[in-house]
């Protein structure tokens, strides 16, 4: 082939002709894949990503964090926790968020001691929890409004704990989906299905259906024990509800289970939800955080699995591909998504939301989780150069926090 490709040079703002027949790969990266033999890495760079440079990739961002005002945590003694925020929505001239709220007389025991838990002593950080909500004018200072979904009396679905909620707005009504526990986490794992409550206002009152809306899978299936992190979006005139489950639990392996994501689809917010035949759709990621992007959907793959710390994209809302690798992702992110429920085919992306920090005091003896704000540039309507920086610089002290354990030092000394 004989020809040239015009590429832009930012230093002098001129177009430069690149000879694609030259032996060596050109100094200025061609915007389009050149018609020449390429290594697997270069081929992947052009085919798998929207750009070879991170700052030109709309689905790449750094994440910035800001401490929230308006929340108190009993002095960090471990008895009060707020975690797993929902998506943020804007209604009645203010922002709303829902979250898991635990305020118990004593701190959680830990799942390994679940047999010691009772009606007032929680096993896990999310045990004996309710769903509360808060509102904000600016997304930084929040005013807690109180309980949205309380634990129902035993033996109703969710009597032990209602946690990890997310919000759907559909035909003028509001729906909160949440994990509904009927036993203390740790007795047999972290087992639960999904239940739902609805309201005619984001301020409630919330009416529980007292029914399982998304059940666990049949015995032997990947989601037989847990349907976690229900996360609804509207696509193609239907409710697309993504969720997470834990599978392949084998005590001889550490960690003993893998986490993957699935999808259930319904025409009605109360179901029936039909699980997708290709489940699980994502092979990594601890929590569910997704948003419409262009005609498809993007997912933050947070923690856990071989593809953790990636942002992935599915043009068809089902088959995800890695779009970028990122750092310091928001844990349990609940973004503000203006087009989450309007059936868009032109998703604009996200710029901020809420997430959480576990063990916020750095002392597992007083373990509790706090809400925080994250900001990013994963939006087609924004270009923030600081958000597009390529890496986070950690101090030597930050690195030394992850130094060798005594066991590792003893092994090295023995080997030497």
C-alpha cells in the first residue's frame, strides 16, 4: 500500500503526514489504525479502546474524593455505620441518596462470630441495618432525613436486615430494591435475595411488598445463595437490573469465592424479572456501578477478579469489553446519572456521586463505614485535564504501609 495519514501534533497545532509504508512505526500516533502489520498490543490498542492515549479516552478518569458534611458516626466507636449508597437522583430541587444505616448498641462482631449475634448484637457491619436517606442542595453538605425502609417484623422478608439499596423512577413512582436478609450474615455465608418497596414521592412513605422480587438461583447455579447489589437502569423500555453474586466457594482456596455480575430484565418494576441466559455477564467486580453511555452501558469493575480496576462497556448492554484501566475507584459507587431512567440511546456519562470507605478509622476493633463523595470525568460533556492524569503518586510512607509481614520476613531470612 502507498499512502499517507494526517495526524495532529499538539505542540505546533499542525497536521503532519505519516508514511504508513515506512518500516518503523511512526513517531506521531495515527488516530486511525494504519493499514500495516501491527503487534498484538498495537492491534488491541486500536480495536479495544477508543484512543491510544488515556486522556483522549472518554471512559478513562482519575477519581477525586471529598469528605461529606452533615453525617456523624458516634465518634467512630463502631456502633454507627453508613454504607452502600444508591444512585443519586435530583427531585424537588435537591439531590437524594439512600444507603445502608446501622446504629446498634455495640459494634459488629465479624462474620466469623455470627453464632454469637442476637437481636441487638450484629454479626457484620451491615447486619441489623435499615435503609435511610439524606438530601442535599450541592452534593457536599447533606441533611439526614431518617428511615426510608425499616426492617419488617419477623418472619417477613428482610426481618434480619435490609441493606445495599438502589433507586428506580418509573412512570411517576419510585422503587427501592434491596438485599433482604433472613439470618445474620456469617451463619451460612452472606445469603439473601432481593426485595422491593415503592412510593409516590422520594420522601415516602415507602410501601414494602414483603415479597422476593429477584430470587436466588436454583441449587447448583452460580447465584444460588446471594443476589447482591441490585442496580436498576431503564433501557429499551424495560427495567435492566444488574446484580452481583458470590460463587465457587471452596475453603481450600483463598479467597474462598469469586464474585461476578448478572442481569435480570422486567417490563414491570415488581416483576417478574427474567435472568439473562448469558449470566454471569461480568467476570470481576465487587459492587455494581453502571451508567448509560452513548447507546450502551458502562460499568465500573471495582475490586475482586482478574479484570478489577477497569471500566468496561457493552454496546448491547450485555457483552462487556474493557474500555480502560483506572486507579482509586470509588468503592460501592452510587453516581449521579441524570439519564438513568429516561430510556436514553445517547448516554452522557457521569461526573460525581457518593461511595464509601470501610474501616474508616483504620482500626478493625472499631470497624465502621462512612459515606464520601467522588468526582470524575466519565462524561461526554466535560473535559477536565486534571481528571485525565495517568497515575496517582504515592509517598514512600504509603508504600511502607503494605510492607512485609513477620511471616514473610521469617521466610526470607530462612531462605538466605
